[in-house]
C-alpha cells in the first residue's frame, strides 16, 4: 500500500488505537474514516492492558479485514505500535509487526522501555538499534517514547538512547501528556534534532500531576481530555518543534461509554483541529510580522 501523502503541507491527523482500544484494527479504520481522520495508528503487538481487543498478533482474516478497510476508506497508516523493550526482549520479536506495517504503508513504529532495572543502558541501546535495523528495509522509523511510568521517564533519557544508537531511522515520540507528567520544560524540545521528530501524540489534562504510578497510569489510559479542555501549552510545544503530523491518543473511558466510539473519535478530532489550527494561524501571523 502507498505511503501517506500530505495535503498541501497541512498536518495529517491519525486516530491512535489506545483511544478506542476495544476496536479491532479494521473497526478502527472505519470509525476513523467516518469521523474525518486522514490515518490510523493501529496496535499490532499486544500490551495486555485492560479492555484491549483480543487476537494479537492479528490472524490472517483480521489482516485481510484491515487491508480491505484501508482500501475501502482511502485512509493511510501513520504508525504502528507498540514495541516494548522488556528484560527478555529480542528485536526479532517485532519483525512480523514491522513487516505488516511495511505492507500497509506505515511510516513509523513506536517503541518504549519497560525493564525494571536502572543499569541496563547498554541493553536498551542494543535493542533499540537492532529494531531500527530491522525496520529500515520496510521504510519505518522507530520512535522512542518516554511514558512517565516506564523505564525511560524523561525526554533526556530517551534522547540518550537514540543518540547512542545512532541510526538514520531513529526518532523521538513526544506525547503531550507525558511532557506534563514528567515535568519536562518545553524548552527542552529545542534539544531534539528536528529530523528525529516525526509526529506528536496529543491529548490534554488538568493542571495537577498524579503523585503515584497508579494515578499516572489511570490518567494516561482512562481519563485524558480533548485538546483545549485542559492547560497543556500546545502553542509552546508547536513553536519548539518542526512541522509534524498528529496522532490523537486520547483514551477516556467515561466519554466512550457516554458517546460511543465514533462520536468520541469525532470530538477528539474537532477539538484538535480547532486548537492546532489556531496555533498555526498565530504562528503564520507572527512569521509575516517578522518578515
């Protein structure tokens, strides 16, 4: 399948699987299409979290259904997830997912680290580099994320691994919620080489920061807010990053129960486009004034 194409330089909006974790990948595609998205970000590797749809890795009939859904709707695949680095991890474990991502025209694979020890830097670098090497023939970057309750909890920790691995298809995935939870100063985004920033995970939240791991997990998996409802400084983030695509990762159990899959997905997109459209308009106005 062909790679995603930009529309006149505008960002693409993708629906991340965690937003509707109960859906199969094919269902995710149809919901995203009806709600107005350009792409999806499907999960092909099981995380075994509550509510996650079963049958991962995908059986042949589910692969066929996903390809049919993409062909029918015209949507693309922005990224696939989620390659987790664990103590017994081997990059070859991810090969089937990478191959399927390549078949579907995906651009990126998300990776995060979930080992339990703090002295495994060399191991993390090896696994990350090995995954980059396996992903390269499929045209995929490997974008390392730093969830605030994982092994790599800050932007600097993730940057250290990507820099040390030194692979041409390396990348950093910034999630606006984890920037907040990890108390990362958005000025630190200027430390990231622009070529390592490919897309942004977006959601909003209220000012308070959970002070327990369980609290952060509950917020991240069940209670994110639509962009513009909370206090995250999206304008400040966008100003410090190159132009990027947006993947909306916004699980909210109560809203899915109230609104249903499609309406929740639609409201995610409506709020995101309003928020980021306003940010880009202001940015263009500032650039014209400077000129």
